[in-house]
């Protein structure tokens, strides 16, 4: 039984860890991304914001290797059991569902929160963390990634694609914070420097 993409062009795809059965994420698939998933045994989605196919892990290298695919009885939802190669969530958590509603209500996500999270990654060096990988490889790797992300921001701006520019800018800011934490520079020091220039 195959998903019914005639009914809906995009269908929700739930990803679960093959071993722990923990829900890792929810994405959207069209027929082409579903077929790519079958063909490559890696999870592919269709990005609603970027309007294109994307392979989970294409940037972070945290791929999802497919073990089994199930279709619900109405053929309008997909369940995939996969083995994650690193954290699934862009926040570097194991799952996109790791944070409870209570935790969301307690603390808002902002630059300070992200900086503290990156600092904790540097100290704790958790396994299967992309941030840990960057710190382990050192300043050359971090600097190279920052340069790549800066180029992606320029490309997105020249293409005049607002959603791509937002996406790539987020990557750029994240990698800049990793570099600053690696060099033991607090983001507030950057704000102080900007403040000095503003007063001139």
C-alpha cells in the first residue's frame, strides 16, 4: 500500500527512532520526496518554505537512515522508523519533541539562550552533537563553516528569496556564535562594541 498523493500533494511524515521508538520529528513529503526516500534509504522531505526537496542531514550530516516505512489506513500519513546519525532537531536535541510545553513557557528562545546552549555544548561535549563536532575540529573548521554560511546568505539575498535569506541567516548567526564561544568572546562584548560606535 502506497500513500495517496492524489488526495493531498503533501502528507505528514512522522519519524521514530528504530531502536527506542522515540518520536524524532514531523516533516512533509510529496510523491517525489517519498520516492527519493525509498530509493536512497535516507529520509527526504519537501520544504514548504523553500519550495524544494531536501534530504534530512544535507547540511548537518545528521542523516536519518530508513529501516521501515508504514502507511496509515487512510493512506494520508506516513510513519518512518529510522536510525539517526546524530541529533535530529536543529536545536541539537535528540528529538524535535524534547521540550515540554511547560519548558517553552518558562524560557523564551533568544540569542542569550542560544549562546548559553552553545557554551554548555563546549563544556559537556555531548556525543552525536554537531556543535561538539565543530569544537573538536577547532577554529579552522569553524571558520570554514562560517565562511560557507556567509556565502549562502549572499546567494540567498541576490536571489531575492526571503525565506531562504532567513534560513541561511539563522545558520550564519549560529556558526558565528560557535566561533565566538570557541574564542571565549561573549556576545555582549560585540554589543558593547556596537554601542561604542553608535555613540561616536
